[in-house]
């Protein structure tokens, strides 16, 4: 075991709900430590999310101590040794140390234990196998500290065995590399992911969706996507080719615009060229209705937004609305690649921020007054008038509007006399 690192400036270890839980579970012959992602992130000086705690105490003892302290406990996975304690409205997963007795995928048979090293060796990656005690001392049984320093994501033990325990670890390998790694993925882990890629078909769409969406917004998403495509993994997930060049172009464009990553836009640029692609991805990743509609819109004639002048862009923005205009425009920009003028594309992308379309000023009454009957005919004339108004570049002067109304009504009457 490697020690020597001490988290001296982690405020959540000194006071607050996490410190209270550690105090509750330490003592009386038992020990508790924070484990996993919270330790990793604190060492990297990046925001931490959930704080998970491991303990030598068995679940019944955890519940007993919580009850004595007036803390709510929820048996979220008590058969696997997990109890959730709620302190100041914040949930903490408390899991008793475990060791494998038999392993067969995610349904491994485990027994409660008291050996911190054996518990760490059950985890997925070395950077997630660290623990920290209430005094801030970091315990490393798997080489996680060295891998954090090297920005290397490495499976604990035999990569093939870790993957066979849960094939989602293939996606987690690339997601973790995108978030915390640098350079090429760990060679042994990468080859194991390729060997195990057929196992991705056994995963639920919801679990795949969760990991993929997290991966796509990580800082190293481009490198991870390239490695996944080279290894045949994106084909297994998407069911079609992936467009890694446009994906990299999109991220460069986002940075040029100073925009935060948009995960569904990134997914669309990576996997959508047509509406058929959008429907397939929506099914394979079990996307929400809103996400599905966004992807479907992206795949619908996005190429029409390439090479527009500003007048055309204003008409497209009016027709599509800001969200759909933005998504299709960014997809078209990403597909245009390095041969396009970034300044011109930037101006088109920023159009919604510097120009707002006026509301169409003509009303149904304007056409009824011109002899158009209410019903389908009225809707048809209004559509003709909108087209004429857009072609005239959104005039608001009354003379121009009267002329548009007269011409639209006259055109409808003429067309329907033929």
C-alpha cells in the first residue's frame, strides 16, 4: 500500500455532513473511509459530486448507529451491503467492505469483509480505487496515485476480467480517459475493450446512454471518440458509421464561440447525417422525446444552411426558431470542415444573439377584409403572405404590408380560378 498523501485542505472532511457520517461510523472497532470519485477529484482539485463511504461495519450496525444518532437510513441495496444515510438532506451511500466469492458478471456473489486492500481490488480503475480516512490520509492499494500523476486510466488487475464483470466498463474506460487521461489510452485496457466489445450488446440502452452522454462532453472527448471508432466500438453502439472529423470541428467551433458543450448537438454531429440516423440513435440510446426531436431536426436538410448570406440566414432563423437554427447551422459548419471561412460561419452562428425576428404583423382580419373566406383558404393566403414578407426582408411599413396583403390575396384568387 502506498501512503503519504494527506488531504489537508478538503473542507468536507473537517466539517459538514460527510464528516458527521465518518464520525458516526468510526470507533467501536469499526473504520469508515471516503472512497472512489470524491477522493480522485479532490486530488485533482476539481469539483466533487457524490461522496461514497465504505466501512468495516455490517449494514445492521450502520442502521443501528444511524438510528441512535437520529439519522434517516434507507436500505437502498442492503442485500449487497449498501445503506443510504441522509444527513442535512444530502444522501450518502454507505457500503460494507466486500470481497468476491464467485464472479459471474454483475451478479457476482460477495461476502462482507474487513480487508481494505481486497475491497479496493474489486473496483474498476486504479484512480477510483483510492480511499481517504477521517484524518485525510490517502490509502492506495492499487497504484491509483501514480496513475493520477501520469494521467493514465488503468483497469485494476486483469482488464478482461474487470470487463467481463460488467461490460459497461468498456464505455467507462473511454469516458474516464476522456475526463482524466492524456495521450493514448492504456494499451492493455484498450485491447481488452476491443476483445470484449461484443458484450456491449448485453447492456441496457439506458446505461449506454448515460455513459455516452457523459463521455461526449468531457475535455478529451475527441481523442476518446477516435480511439473508440478505431477499435470498432462506436459502430457497435451507433449501428452505423460515426463522423469523427465533424465532431472535432464542432468542438473547435464551440470553443471559437465561447459556448459550453451541448451534449445532444455533439451526439448529432457525431452520429447524424439524415433523419434515419437520428431515429436509429434515438432508439439505440433510448433518448427522451425532446432529445429525439432535436436529433431529427438536425438531420433534416441541414445542408441548406451552408453558404447562406445574411438575408437567407434571417429567413431560416425565422422559420426554424433559434434552437433548430443553431443546431442545423452548427452541424453544417462542422461538416464544412477546414475549407470553410470561420469568420463567416461565426457571424451566422451568432445571428440569434444580434438579431431578433419581428412578429409577422398581418392578421387574418386583413385578408377577410380583402374577400378571403375563413377556413383553409385563409390559412393558405396567410402562408403566401408570410413568404412574401420574408422575401421582402421583414418590412413593417404600412404601405409595404398593404401591398403584400393585396398581392397575396390576388394571387390566391388567381391561382384558384385556373
